């Protein structure tokens, strides 16, 4: 029960309270570039959600199994060359950034090839956005958030397991989709409006984004409120 | 073909204002919005991006003849990731508090579009000198853009500039300026301001 509650809070926080786009400013480039039509925004959003879940899965596995000190896979391999206590102390966390970006780039490549081969209709919907996603900050940000909850946590019991990591990845993507779809809806209406000339294009989009961010700030404190309501303790 | 490409001096000047990475190309918006609630953070970020951009541009320019077209983006990102790791460790060692404040935005330099764009547009085609000049010009442009946003946000949001009090004590701090909505609005208004100045400049040029 506690575990499910934790998952619920992580999901809610990733999707709404600390929305990736409107609170952490990651994934701003597609938020401004690909938010002209609702259809395109939905395509981009679903592609990001999909890749984010895959990337978080990969980075969680790599970090827990290989990179952290005492990780099962790396200490098993090193056990052939080194005494056991030295093998268990191998710390490769300095490689995290390089490994993450490499796993994101390759997973995007594989997902693109797989989808193009086996789901041509799906590829038509969001295939064109896939190459752009490699350099999407939101994906790397999700991986880094997962990392900061595995590497350097004081109590090893509190390190995130796969379920929590996947919840963050999937619902972070959902939050991105919500933000970009709302933005696209507003921009479709905005095309009909008489916007002052200097504000046309990016400037008005940013200001609308500011108002959206203000609206999303209304969710602040919802998580602690739910925690109090469910557990009864502050 | 080489004759059409800009010279080092042109590259350097272009980066600062005419092709400013933030105001003209709208690249690297993630740090632009996220770390500009104070001038100090913004300048540290600009310096970090500048160092990574200079190193990555130089390396990419040196290996430009070895690059395979379909693998180049991967090579760019891996080069950048290496230098970002170095910068991240240096910051954590010598400016621990700052590295805590900037948090995940330092590793996010890896996917900063400015650096990948400069590697693609300039460094993978031109010599080391041009690439370095381009990197320095673009970093100065990026630093200026960050400084302009951070100055407005910090003065209005807290009444201070780089930690020093500049507004009278009676100044009511506009908390919203330090929060996410303030970032979007300040940047949106500044973009409009730049557009406006540009349109006036063009009008007077046409007349003169």
C-alpha cells in the first residue's frame, strides 16, 4: 500500500505538480517549435513519452547493474581479475553522462528502425519526430532524476527501484504531452488573433507559456496535501 | 566551396549579435530560462557552456575529415558529454555550492542545441581557428543574452544584483519573477523588445 502510494505521488508530481516543461524548463525547444497544431503536438508527445519510458528503463538498469559501487554485473566481471572487496568497490558513476546520452541515442535509433519496419502507420504519426528526440533535454533530465535517486542516496534502502523509475519516465512524458497539447490548442486560436507585430512568433508563445506556468503553479502543495489526507501525519 | 564560408572574424562577430544564439536562433532555451533567476548562476552557466563549446568545436574541427555523415551526431554528443563531465567535476570540486544550485542543468549542457548546432554548422566544415573564433563569439552572445534576462529577473525579483542590494529596502520583491512564470514572461518581453529595436533599425536604414 505504501509502495503504491509512493508511485502515485511520483506520477502525480512528474505529470502535473513539477511539470517537466513548465516547472523545470526541459524540452522547451519542441514545446515552442512543434506546438503549432494539436495533431503534431499529440504525435510529438506520444513519441517523447515512449522514448522517455524506454530511456529511463535503460538508464536505471545500467546504473544499478553496472555503474554504482557494488553493482552485481560489474563486480562479477571484475571478480575475475581482482580480490572480492576491491571488485565490490569499483565506482563508475563518473561515466553516467556519457553512458546515458549514448543509451538515449541508440535507443532512439532502434525504436525508429523497429517502428518503421513493423508499425508503418504508427511511424507515419510520430516517426518524423523520433530523430529530434535524441537532443531533447526532457529525456536526459528524466534519466538524471532517476540517477540522483540511486547514486548518492544516504540510505541504500531508499534508492529507487524499477517501478518508481518507470513511473517517473512514463508520467513525465504524459506531463510533457499535456503541456504541449494545451499550448498547441492555444496557438491554433492565437492564429486568428491580431497580435502586435513585434510579439508575433516566439515572443507571444513564451508569454502564453508564462501564463500556463502560472496556472500549473496552482498544483503546488497538492502532493503534501494528499500525503496528509491519506496517512494522517504531516 | 571554401570561399563561400565566413571567415573567422565574421563568425566571431555573427555570434555576438546578428546571429545571437538565444534571441535570433532560439537555441539553448532550457538553461536560458532555468538558471536566470540570479546573475551569478547565469554567468557560471554561460562560462560552463562557453568552455564546453570551445573544446567541442576544436575537437570536432580537428577530426572533421574522419567524420562519417550518418554517425556525426553521435560523435558530437559523445565529445560534448566528455567535456561536460570534466566541467561538472571541476565545478563540484571548486564551486560546490554553485554546482548544487545549478544541479541537473550542468549535465543538460550535453543536449544544449547551441553546441550541437555550432559543431554541425561550423566546426565540421571549417578549420580549427575559425571554429574556435565561432565558439568564442557564440559563447559571448549566449553570455550577453543570459546576463540580460538574469539582470531583469534578479532586480525585480529580489531587489539585488549578483547578491548586492541595488533597490531601496522598501522594494516589494516580485516573487513571481524568480519563479518559472517570470522566466517565460521576461524572456518573451525581451524577445519582443529585440524585435522592436530591430524593426526600428531596419526602418531607419531604409530611409537613410
